[in-house]
């Protein structure tokens, strides 16, 4: 079996063909996500028409919460055209069409062939511009009553400090995301246009500077020593925000592993997070790992789900 | 089928007989929980010997996290004899013995015959001296890799304000529990020996005082108006702590309903919590309800699970 896999994100649309083992067996095509609903529909229709004869099923990994029937998007996500929830995915092909949220799909890819393989219970966090979540409970994707489960909008404070994109205050996403790191850096440095690049630049410089320091094994220990920079301080606070969220999720889910994915995950010292987390939780030892299913885990996971792999 | 149901708590041990419909069909016996492991074992053995011939299975609802085999307790809970995790429940009878955590068991009772009946997804919080949790995902009790899932030790702050009984800081339990209300009241009033009774007394007086106020429908609206008392302020803050935790849980689980149980639940204005929660969450409408399976839901739920009802 083969799936035509299509990833619909806020900025890019990718597509390829994925086989039953999760292997990408065709070229990966990439397009910019158009601004209007009609244009997005046109692009998706074009991709399907071009490639559907090479596949048995059509698998979409998409931004936005996806319903429990895996046929459509429940609500708009803010970073995609307003009419997007009205997309009729099923009508795009006469073949079987399957839709899943991109973070959920990526969590499934990690579960089948990545860092949470052979783990009945896992929590995957995608740390990018925002924060997404995909949760595996007893080898199944946790969807919730409407399909929207796994939203990481639990609060890190309860006294209204920082507004989140969702409109509420102090959600985990508002701190643990790339945008969260930027905001924390601006708060700490008082540099109004500080960026995550500034932060990562200073972190890398500090790591370079402390390279030979004996007895300091983890990146975080070295950064703590070199923490004269406000940017490094912002980075460490951001990393601790991720840690604090992971502690709560570990106690709630008692997972085998928490997997960090997304463009910001590579900067996290997972050795430090795992070690600190296990000092605080009341459940049993929980691993923290970086994702390993690669950059196209959304497409792979959606394809595997669409073909029923692991279900 | 009938189950001999035994509830082992930190202060009391209860037992009765429960039938397959969840009905209590015998007298409820009550004993104080002894201080040592050997004495607890003696009491449990005595109960089993006395009643096992009236039942097909022996069902324990107990303090502490219970393993995934439902045969024993994973770790001590602080409020029961230190050796308790060594209890060999299975050896207490030649009949089938089944053990489940008391909050998980109560969540199952609510799921089968209480406030979360017919709900595939629910979160139950037991608000008592501490806070317990039992979570139903896709009509199944969520246990986690070791059986310890549902621990409500996610954090309400990330800057170390209040120590929790678990040794960490600022866990939901440290704020949302009866003990949490007491601590909040002492913090706000500066009365070092203020109790939850003092708080509830003032709350009831304020409700009495505002009984006839037109246009104020909820208890909370009336309390806000009468919030001249520091005790009432402490109560409202406690209720908002519960609300904040429920918002996070609603976004993570997308449950049909959040059920509040335990001795402190009766004081919560669930109408207010449900209304405020649904203003903030990013998932779909989530109900908030008081538990309805009654005071012995732990025994009922353990009995139903032991007899396989709903599995």
C-alpha cells in the first residue's frame, strides 16, 4: 500500500508518496501556502489530481484540530486562511481520504518508527513558532470528544502575565514556543527587537567558550557557568519553562517518554530536562528525547494512519 | 456477580458487597486504618475471611498508585504506613483479587453510573485533603506506563511559591486541595491558624447575606459582591485555582466533562467554573459537574472494574 501524503501548514504545503513502512518513496514537492481558501483548495486539488493514481489512499497532515471522523478541520488556527475549516477534503479524490492534525500525525510517526517506538504511552511536543501536542495512550492516538485533544494551553502562571495567541493568558505555548523564547529574551534584555537568532547566537558562543571546562558535562551546566549574558539567561528560563510543562505532563500521563520535535527542539538540552524532570515527578522514571522520524514526520504519520499501520 | 469491595484510605477502611449494577447490597462496615503495615494486613485479612464467601471477586480501592496488573501498590503515599506498598493483596484470598487506586476507581464509578455516564472522555478530580485524579480516555481508564497516571502535580506557578506534599513546588494539589484552601486563607488573612471551616463559615454567611440580590444568579457573583471578607477572597482565589487547572486539563484531554468529587467539591460553584472555563479553552465545550455516584464511589468503581463491568 502507498499513500499520497500532503502536509498543509500555515506557510508551506508539502507532498510526497509514503509506503507502509513509513518510507518516503517519491520526490518531495513544496509550494507556498496561498492566502485564500479558494487558492488552497485549488493547490490541494492539483496535487491530488497529479499524484492520486500512484497511491491507494490520500493522507493529509494539517494545521488545526481535526475531527474524530478524520474528514475535516474543526476550527481555524489563526495562521491559515479564515475559511480553511470549510475545506471538503473527502471530495478532493474518489479514493479514501484521511485527515489528521499535523502534530498528532508526527506523534504517530514517532510512535511507529521514531523516538517513541515500542512505547505504549508517549507525549510529543512540537516546539516551533507555536507549540503543538500529540499524545499516545495505550498505543492509540488520544483524540478527545471532538478530536482537539493535545492542545498545550495549560497555564504556567495564574496571574495574567503574558498573553497567548489563543487570547487567554500564560499558556505553556506562550512560553515554550520560539515566540515565547523571543518574548522572554525581550523581557529580560529590554532589547525590543531581540530575536531567537540573537539568543541562539549567544548560547552557541557561550557553549564554544566553555568547551574545555572539566567536570561540566551537560550543555546547561556550561551555560549556567557562562550566564553573564542576558540572552543566555533568557534561553535557560525558556528551557526551564519547557521543563516545568513536561513535569506536569509526566505526572498526568505517566508516559514512557516525552518526545520534543519541531524547529526549536534541537536547542533543548534534553539530558538536563530529563534529569531535572525525574527529580520532581511523582510517577515513575520518564525519558525525554528528541524526535527522530525526521522533518517530514507529519506526512509519514498521516500516511501510516491512513493505511492503518499500527492501528 | 458480586464483589467484596474494600476501600483502604489513610484514616479509614470501609467494606461492603457491590453487585454488577453498582448497587451496594450489604451493610457498610467501617474501621480506623491501623498505623503499621502488619496491623493493616491483619484487618484486611479479617474482612476478606469474614465476607469472601458472599462474593465472586475481591475488589480493593486503595490510596497510592496501583500497578497495571492491578495486583499491588507502586509506592507509599505519605498518609499510610510506610510498608504498605509491600502488601500482597492477591494472597489475601483464593478468589480473584483486583486492586485499583481509589481516585481511578471513583472515576470508573462516575463513568459507569454517575456524572460522566455515556461520556467517552472525562477527567475526575477528587478535592479533599489532597487532590486525586482519574481520567477516562475513549471509555477506558488511563493508567500510564506504570499505572500512576492521573497525578495532579502539574504546576500553577513556575517560580517556587508554595511547597507541595510531594516535595516539589506549586503543584495544582498544593492550591486546589482543602489544605491548599487553608494555606491560601492563612496567606491572605495573616491568621496563622485559620482553617477551611473558617473560610466556609464566612462564605456561607456572605451567601446568606446576599440571598435576595436581584440579577446575581451564581453563588460566585454574590460572593464577589460581598467580598469584603479576606476569607471570602481566599475562597474565590481557591476556586479560581481549581478553574485554572481545569482549563489546562480541558485543553489537554478535550473531555466531555470534568467531574469534581471529594469532600471539598460541594463548595465549588460548578456553574461559574464551567462558564469561565469555556471562555478560555481552545477545544470544544466542556461540562463541569459535581460527582453523583455518592460517598462510596471508590468501592463501587473498584467492584465494577473487578467484575469487568464496562470493560
